[in-house]
C-alpha cells in the first residue's frame, strides 16, 4: 500500500483527510500541538517552521504523495502575528513543495477562497486574486511560489467548511444550538459552504489528477445567516436562535470579503459532486 503524508493531521480538515484516505493509503500524519485521534499508520510531531524537522520526517517516511493542510487558518490570528503566520502559511508550504518536486511525487496544497476580494463572485480558477486580509495574502503568495517551483502540484482553494465534530479551533454550531445558545451570523458574508468530509474526498480526488488551481466548494451560494437558519430548521430549533448581524457589528482584526463563493465546474469535471446543503445537514444530524 502506498504511503500518504498528511500535515495538520490533528486538525479539522487534516483529520478528515486521514479518515477518508485510510482505506486506500498507508497514512502518516504530521501534527504540531494537537494529537490525531484517527490513528494514522504513524504520527510525527514536528514544527513545520523548522525545515530540518520537516526534512527529517519526509526523509524518514519517503511518502508516495503529500497533502499539506497545516496552516494558521484564523485570519485574526494571522493579522496579529504576521511573522509567525507567514512562516507557517507560506514558508513551510513552499519548503514542502520543494521536497515533493525534488522527489517527483504528487502534492496537494490547501489554499482558501479568501484569496479573493469578494467583488466579482462566483470565482473561477482563472480569476485574479486580490485578498483583503493577511491570511488571504499569505495563501495567495504560497500559491504563486508553489506553482513556480512545482507546477505539477495541485492547489485546492477551499471554501468555508463545516462538520459535526469539534476541533481545537472549530466548535460546530449545532452543538451550541443544542445547548440553547443563540448564534450571531453575518447576513453580508456569502460563501459556498462545504462539509469537511466531502472536502476531504475532493482533495483526494485532486491528488495526482489535478495540476495547478482547483476550486473545492459546496453546491450552493449562501450567507452565513442563511446557513444558520437552515441548520436550525434541520435541528428543529426555533429560527430566532440565529441572530442576524453585519460584519461591521463585530470588531475583527482582519477584514472579511463580502462574497467569495466559488465556481466548481472544473472540480465537477473530475467527478467532484457535493450534495445540497439540506442533504448534508440531514445526514449529519438526523
């Protein structure tokens, strides 16, 4: 069985990728501070900003493919920590791409819909980027550098993701709603939400089959507020538990674009077929 190395294996997306890949790959996970509950074949603890540590792991495993999901993915944290977030989101990703290029193995780098400014959605892969926050800038820089040093790599721009299991930085809204809490959600932020399990399948589909940029998003354009109302309906919770608000109502270090919904026609041509949101939510919570 071929060996797959997944960075961020203890994170929200990385753990889902490990789970989805385990039937076809011998999965090796790389974590920093979080443990992986999905028991890959082996788990390595490494600081991805220390290239010697990364090279030691890569040389030890000698994977047949790499999926790089690890990132500092909180835009506010990136804005507050530009140097450290740059080392993680740009330098580490480029170093790993260089290693994969040297060894001629498939690689997927997970980027973000936040490379766009939100003014011309839905976005195709060929549309120009123009990020409005530092996280988006870092992802855009990493995209350019990875494609420069390893054109065969797949760069998957991920949309807003959701799931039913909490992680270190993600608390499923359904848990909060079931606890009787109210949730404030933006009416002026539009995305193409995608459940993390379908996202993982899309990444594995792209591995070795897609070259360059690929958009992986959900089947529907919807605001965060509309998504919350749909979730409340599936959970049979009163709709007033979802409180509408605007981005300006909540102070944030990082600006947010208004509409970064993704066009996923190219991914569909590869066989990517995200279900409708109502189907996904009923599957998760019914």
